[in-house]
C-alpha cells in the first residue's frame, strides 16, 4: 500500500495530543480513526480523504483543490478528497484535520445515541 508517509507524519503530529486516535491501514491508505469513526485518510490514490458534515459537503467541493470522494465510481456522502495543494501549509492541513475530527466525533456521538436499549429478560 503506497501512501505519502510525509503527509501521514504531519497528520500524526496534529493528532498526537488526542488519546482516542487509532491508525488503520484500509481503503487503500492509512486511516485515522477518532472516537471509533474515520476522521481522515492519507490515500493511496494521492491526497487526503476527509470526513465532513454531509450538509457542508457541497460548499466544501467549491473550495480549491477539493473534489468528490468516490468509491468504485460512486460519490461518498460525507467525504471529500483534498489534493496536496489544499493542505500544503500546516494551517491548511490543520483546518482539514479539525473538520475531520468534528465530523468523526459527531458521527461517534450519533452512533452512541442510536444503540438500542435492551432489557434484561428474567
């Protein structure tokens, strides 16, 4: 799996203070999970795959260096692909990582609320 190790290290540096981050090799790259939900991935296809609020996805697609994230020809709702020019500076990368964290933590909280309540049978 070939992904940009330098970008992965930059992402690690930004996430190092969080205790809830897990790295997983998947989706053709290196994913960073926050609170059990995917935050972002350094993609094997190049660039950064970032989880975003689905309601803000269309707006973010209008930003420079941002394109739809697709999986096998289908657009992934709640994710965008950011080309390297979009996270060239540390400030730009931090903005994308913060967006990913916000979306991942919201997703994790939503998932926690959706767990069914089960009663013990006697």
